[in-house]
C-alpha cells in the first residue's frame, strides 16, 4: 500500500540521515529551550504558576490579563520560529541536498516566512471548511456525529492534499492551492491509510515511552525526548515525501 510506503520511506529518510538530523535540529531545539526558560524567568509565567490558582490570581491582580496572555504569545512565537527553522532546513536538505555545514543551520528568514504564510493559508482554509460543518451539525441533532466524522475525514484528506505547498515554499518553488490539489489528485485513499499508520506508530511509541518511564524514569524521559524529536522529523519528512513523489515524481520504493 502506498500509504505505508510513504511512511516507511519517511522513517528511513530520518534514520539514514540521523547525523544530519541532529545537526539540523539539536541546536535550534536547545536555543528554543533556553529562550523559553529565559521568558519564564522574566515574565514569571510557568507551568507551575498556571497550575497554582493563588499564583494566577496574584499575577492577574498585579498585571491584568496581559500578564498572562503576553507571555503565552511570546512562548508561541518562539516555538513556531524554532519549529519552522528546523522544518525548512530539513526540507531543503532532503530536496535540494543542502547539507548542514555546522551545528547551527542557516536561518532563512524569507523561506521561513513563506512557509508560515502557506501554513496559515492552509489553516484558514481548514477553519473556513468547519464553519458550515458546525452550522449543519447543530441542525442534525442526534445525527450530528455522522456529519462530524465525515468532516474529520475530509479535513484530513484536504490537509494532506494541500501540504505540498509547504515544502515548495521551503525550497523556493511556490505552489498555488490549485496546483497542490491537482498534483495530489487520486491520493485520497493513500492519505487515509497513511494517517492510520501515523496514528498507530504514535500510539505504540506512547505505550513504549510510558513503560520505559515506569521501569526507569530518567531513561524513559530521555527516550521520550528523543522519540519526540525523531517523530517530528518523520512527520515533516512525510510532507517532504508527498511533495517529492506527487509534485517532482520521485519514487518511494
């Protein structure tokens, strides 16, 4: 099945290039972690604070709503920038053979902004699709679950049929919505199989991670962080594979 082959090809893409993956992802992740810690110290907002009602009440009294939402916005910006930095670098490494020359991948601001713009456009399309779905759902009553399930399946297919726009933006060969849709024509069944495989792999990893934490917590936490990084690269490699296969005609066997 092509859905399984896309997943297996993407996993192999990471495992075969693990040294390059570490060079691309490790330092940006550490920079992001350092920035989050710094923001936590400066703003006083942390997971501990958010889980403490008294601390949250005091923060709201002293700084108002801005004391809560402004740090969250900063955290989100840091997370998104670091994530897109890694994703763009990985796409360019695989598709353009742009090998990392050191431990800090080049920060391509123009490609990152293009990637963000295409991602935002896909998000707007997905959100717009769900507006009529929710309106119809309210009218269906007990049958609403059928409509919601159908909408979920359609949104999954829609997302993966549009995602070639993302690697295309990373390598500087932008695709329109119509071009991405046409390139992935006939791929709906493959996409559904692929999503099932991704979900199954994520579930199995969560089970293994949970067991490893129960057996020896420090090693389990390290394993969890490592698998999270690897699966992030596998997921972005899936986008790379979809683009390479459906747009550039690359084989996946």
